[in-house]
C-alpha cells in the first residue's frame, strides 16, 4: 500500500458536526478535505444525532450510542459504560467501508481509548490538547501506528510529561478557507477605526470575560465577539453560563461591545478581514489556534499571550505579551492592542507579514503530513 493508490480513511469524532465552533472539528474537516484533494476517500464517523439531514455522503453516524448535545465527557463515558455494541458497530462499519486507516480524533470523543479497529488497519491517535489522564494512557496502550499532534509545542509538552515520542508526528491544522487580505488603503482605514474582532468557543479558559472586563474607557472603536457553543462542555451548563456572563459584561463595558451569534466556518476569514486586529485571550497555552491562523490569512495582526503555539504561528505578524494569571482582567492585552494600532509602521509591518505565516497550512499539506505519519 502507498499513498499514490487511493485509500479510505475514517476519522472518528463523536461530537463532530459541520460548522461546530471548535478547533478539533475544524482540523478534522480540513484533514478530510485534504485527503480528498489527494484523491483518497475520507469519512467522518460521528453520532447519529449529529449527522445533518440532507445526506452528507462523507458523514457516517453511529446508532448504538446516544449522547446529549452539548455533553460532558462524563456523560459520554456513561453512554459507553458497556462499550461492546459501539465497538461492534464501529468495527463492522470500518470493515464495510474497506477502511485502510482510522484516525481516533481524541482519546475519549474519538474513541481512542477503545480503538476498535479491524485487523490490519493502520491507526492514528490524535492529541489536540495535552492529556496525562488514564483514558489517554489507555489509548496509547492500544498501540496506535502513530500519535499525531498539531505543533512542535505539543511534542515538547509530551517530552516534558515523560512520554516516549518516537512515534509522535506533527500534523499541523489547516485553513479550510483562507482569507482575502484587503488592499493597503482599506487596511489603513481598519487600523484607524476598524473593529477589534474575536471568534471563540464559549469556554472559561478562552479569557473572553476577562477581555471584555478590561476594555479601555477611551477605546474609540467597536469590539465584536462571535461567541459560540460547541457540542461538548466541561460541566453541564458551562457554555450558557459563559455566554450569559460575557453578554452582561458587554452591556456594562464602555463603548460598543457586541456579542455576535456563531459564524459558519466559511464566514470566519472574511469576518477577520474586516477587523483591525484580533486578540487571542486564552489563559492557557493553545496547541495551534485556528482563529489566529484565519486572522493571519486575512492580513489581520494578532495580539496574544507569549505561550503555546500562538507566538510561533504569529511570528512578526503581531504582538505577544507575558501571560497573566487566569481570572485577572486582560488589561495588558488591550495595552498591546492600542499600542500597535497607534503605530502605523509597526501595524502595517505586521499586516504584510501575516498571510505568509500560514500560507503553507493547506488541507493538502495536512493530509500529506498525516499519510507520512502512518507510513503511507
């Protein structure tokens, strides 16, 4: 078998739905697209409840498991307390689709801890965020062909955690829809008066509440935050609580702070193309950061904290500052933002460099890295 011959790849992610506001779902979609661009067949295995009406031929639903949406990992594992039916259905599904490679998109939500692959099928275990819990260790014990993760930062974290990374490979996320940078005159207009735009999942660690709470009194431009709920959350009601808190904070903030509804994937790059800057306010290190990549592709500078993969991804196309403890107002992020916006030369230098920072992150490149990781 080699990557020049068409193969079938199955990507398992039970929480997957198109346009889900989560980095893992977007990385799965871009990997699928890249595999298809290379002439292969790629299907995404999700829960039956998450398969949209209208018959997506590339989505396959499991009927032997039923979890609410959104669901916590505890609710997922409760639905899998007797994993036999799910394992049998998935094994049969992979066999019927003549699957050559399976990617467990996560140790839990991707069923990597169960890994019910038919004999002879190559497997890849994806790690999007650092895990040292028993489920992830159980997934490693299933002896995947490869462990894939999006950035060198994650490989370093795994080394620090004591994992043997001999079979670990970087498969960077990709841009489903690159942005179209505005012309220089429009970019200058945005620098002077364009909005600050943020797109984020409704999760406490995204730091959106801290960011809104620190909006400067004298900020002379709108702040627009597209805040969305995914199909998973860490505790029941988490996302609704975050959205409610951020909405209340936006009403109290000075100037015009708007909480916008979720955006479809295809609309996010153009959303960022109309922004002066974006701010990545996450209070824990990002392993990649789709929002930063989409903003950069549109020539929009990125402000963020100097940890995780965001500084490497951004390079000269933005400003990174030392992180602050979670829960503290993100005053320093706003100081960095207003400083960059006031400096015409520094701003345009960042904007010009932005698209090149992510130009190589195409779906095809992600698919090629994935196939190389599993030895094809």
